[in-house]
């Protein structure tokens, strides 16, 4: 391994340690203020029916997200069934929790999509999918904030959330706009022309520009469908979060839950702590306290959300285990078939070798 490789490995390990340490430190700080026994008491008091409805909505949101990804992958020539994309999503959630690195789940997702034979198209699909989803988070968040009209310090969050939402929407429009996209891609085109024809780098850059332009010129219908699905995903998630809050007996409304959820979702895009632990709980405590949500209920709500993520990860692990055994069985069958074909040939050669 080169010196640069060792330095990169040490840096990744250090970041991993820091994110885990940050999560532990924040949780210890939170549990000094909010006794863990109170959090568990709040979870045990939750209404099972409403908890189940919330988990069902979480599952529905994943299905809608898979539908959005299918629209994007179809444009890249990646012919995948909706069930396959859903399985890839849950599998990436599984690896995202057990593998080191904040991008591990995304890398697994890209790898599984790229197995269709179009690695650049898979990367483009993932990029536009994340862009659409994040922009929808901001839009839903600012709508919830506008409906709830919080006072005091919480009222200052709106302008910042509005700015983030406007920037995300602008990026989304640029991603599907031929005129804006060409402005971004023009420097890449110029760099490609200066490279040696037939070279590896030139080939990859040309593939990237082709993949990027595949979403240009599709008219207004395609980006509108992607945007509506993205808004449906986030609205479903917000309703599920609200149902969980109702299961805990919290008096908070849907609009308040919606913008609070959007804020912590945007915060968790930053690799601050491992799996967002500590950061998510702290944000919910600060944002939901003015609406009558106790600190114990806010932490319990966060843990229920984390539990939903674990359920999806377990489902992804089951899918991956099934695929492992399927590949192993196919390998055994291929091996047995090779032996069956080889044995008759061996017997036929036997008599001819006798003197």
C-alpha cells in the first residue's frame, strides 16, 4: 500500500471514530438531562396500532422512493423491476449501518445498480434521485413552517430553511434543464476535446456528459413526475412521523412535525455522528419543546424512527442472505453439471488407452 493510501485509510478511520465518539458524547449529554428510564417508559406507553400505522407509512414511503428511482433508471437504460429497486434500497440501508464510512450505503446501492452494465448511468440516477429527495425535504419543510408560523427563536429558522429550499429547487431545475445544464457541462466538453482520443479518461468524461444530458430535453412532464413522487415520499414520511407522535400522546400538530422533521433530516445530511445518533435527538428536543412535547417523548420519537430504519435494514439483510444462498446453490449446480459432463468423456477415453 502506498503512503497516500495509508494516509487515506487513517483519515477514514479517524473520521469514523470521531463520528461514533460524537454520537456517544451527545447521547450521554442528552441522557444526563433526560433519564433513559423515562424514554423507555414513553416508548412502552405508545399505542401499538398507531406505531404499526407509522411503520406501514414508512414502508409505503420506501416504495414510492423506489418508483421514483425506477423512472430515473429507465431513462439511463437500466431496466430494473420496482421490487428489485426496493430490494436494493433496503440492502443499502443494511450495509449503511454495518459498514464503516458515511457513504458506504450509497456505494453499495451504486454497485448493485451498476451491475446492469452502465456504471455512469447508475451514478447519474443516484445523483438525481438524491437531488430530488433533498429538494422535496426543503419544500415540505418550508410549507410546514409557514403553516405553523412559530414564534420566538423558532421564527428565525424559516428564512434559513427558505434559503436552503430555494437553492435545492434551483439545483433540481438545473438538473433537468438543457440550457442551464449545458452551461455546467460546457467546461467538461472543452476538457474532453483536449484529451487524447480513445483514452480512458476521455471515455469516462464523455460517458458522464452523455448520462447528464440524458435528463435534458425530456420536457416538463418527466421532472414534474419525479418532483411529485419526491413530495409524496416526504409527505408520507411526515404523516408517519406525526402518527408516531400521536402514539406517544404528544399534542404536536402535523405542520409542526413536518418542518421539525425536515430540519433534522437536512442536519443529518452532514456526517456529524454515526447514524445521526445524538444529533437527531438534540434537534427534536429543541424544536418540539415549544409545542408541548417533553424531552423524553422527543427522544422516544427519535428512537422509534431509528427502529423503523433498523426494520428496513433487517429486511435488507434478509434479502442479501437469500441472494447469497441462491448464488451458492447456483455455483453448486454449475459444479455438479461440469462433473457430469466430464465423467462420460473420461470413460470413453479409457478403452482407447489400453495396449
